[in-house]
C-alpha cells in the first residue's frame, strides 16, 4: 500500500499532466464554445461533441497499492489526461463522483438490498400514510448521501482545488420518490393516492435542492451540475441536470401532474433544469416542454427518435444526445460514427442545438479517426 507521501506525489504528477494537456487557454475555449451552445448563439458554427473514451493508463500494480478513494481518483485523473492527449473534443476536465441510487433516499433512512444480481433501494413505505412519518436521517457521514459528500471533500483536499467537479448522478424527485415507495406500488399510487404521492415528491424536491447546495459547498463552489452521459460543462447560472428514467414508462398526463411542478421548482431554484432518461421520451417531450425553466433534454439516439424529438421541443431548448448498445421501438443500434452522421444530418436539417456524445461501446472509436467523426458531424 502506498504511503500518504507517495500517494500525494502520484496525484500531483497526474494533475501536472492534466495541466499540460488542458492549459487554461484550452479550457477557456471549451467553456466559450459550451456557453455559445447553451445560449444558442453561433448557430451552425460548431457542433460540440465528446468521444466517450476515457480509458485509464495507470498500471494495475500501481492502482492495487492505493486505497479505494485514491484508486478511483487516480483512475479518473489518468483517464482525463489520456483523453486530452488523444482527442480534440469538447470534454471539460473535471472529476465525476459517480452514481449511487441510495444517495438521496438515504436522507429518509433508506438502505440498499440485493435484487437480481444488482443493488437497489429497499422500499421504506408499506402503506400510503407512511409518507407522513418517514424518519429523517439527514445526510450524516453514515448515510450514502453523506458518504458521497465526504468523497467530494476528500478529492477536493487531495487535489488541492486544482480540478473542477461534476455532480454525482442526481435522480429527480419523481424517481427518488419511486425508489422510497417501491416503483410498481408508487406508479399505482399516482392514481389511487395522489395526495400522498404529491407529499412525498415535494419532500424529495426539497432534499434534491438541499443536496445540490451541499455538493457545491463540498466542491468549494467549483462544480458543474451535470452528470448525464458524459459529463459536460454547464454554467452554474444555467441550472442543474437530473435523471427521470420513469418518463419512459409513464404518460404525458402523469408527467404534467407529478413531474412538472417539481421540475419547475428546481428550475426556479437554480436558473434552469435539464432532464435525462434512459429509454424513449418522444411521447412526453411536449409535456415536459411546459416547464418554463427546462433548458434541454438528454437521451440516446438509439432509444428516443432524434429527428422526431427535434420537432417536439421548444426552440429555446438544447438536446444532449448519445448512442448506446440498446435500441427501442423502430430504432437501430448505432456505432459512434453512425451516430455522429445522424447528429450532423439532424442539425443541418433543423438548426437545432445538439451536443453529440459518441460512445465507444463496440471498441471501434479510434483517436486516429477523429477526422471521420468531425466529417460525420459536418464540422
């Protein structure tokens, strides 16, 4: 096991490497391009994109000698440096704390359980009236939410404030409430016990807002509230990103009644909100668009019909789109280059502001072929 001094030297060397690859001039250029993207200026001049190819370059024996937090930190730093050396895209160098479904539910004392070879949140509600008597553990160090905050603080201290942060994967209030209640029972309760459902979602909205503020504090104010695939730079004044995966399986009426009021509240608290889902969201895009502070949506071009989505969203909204190894409905699995071609074509035809993430799920994404990506994106 590396001692503290050796670990500190390794982290410092990796940070120096990132500074060489991402000097302030390069980082500012990315921020400027992304500001233009989010503000919808410079239409047609640049399609921002990321080649999702953050591989680690540290030897296994070196990683094995580190503590878990230090190992994860070193892997990310090495991956960021290597990516910047290989790709000239719009990825902004910052640390991602990761994902844990229990993060927000842990506020109410929820715990994890194993199910079907995975870990999920164990439902804490047996009867609808239980929503009014949930315990409040808060985000103390012994909760999953507190542990995530401690990780951010630890990484901030280890990196001496030399690198920015992204938010942890933030599930939206509807999603968090469904985890606390139990997804199937929760969806039925939307029809049978709407008052209790609204009460729980409202509580989850409050802890969502509170947790974002706590993350900002833990990261020393140097945080981007974006976690979707991949993390990308979003000015703090533009808002926060969150995941509401259940939009793929609920109706537009459910979205209007049980999601929109709380997305509105979050958007007002932070200046905007962006919604991600795994699965199709074409059937709810117009309903989501009724949320005034909604700045954009994030989905896979293999799961949500991108050309159709471009006609369904408001003119002032942005699209963050990636490819994936999973397809739904009539759509096909697209590799990184096929996905880039789709983005380029839809952008040219509609003038939409689309951020393209080209995911290397099939191993074909090659830094030597970055020109092919840019050509497909019509850059």
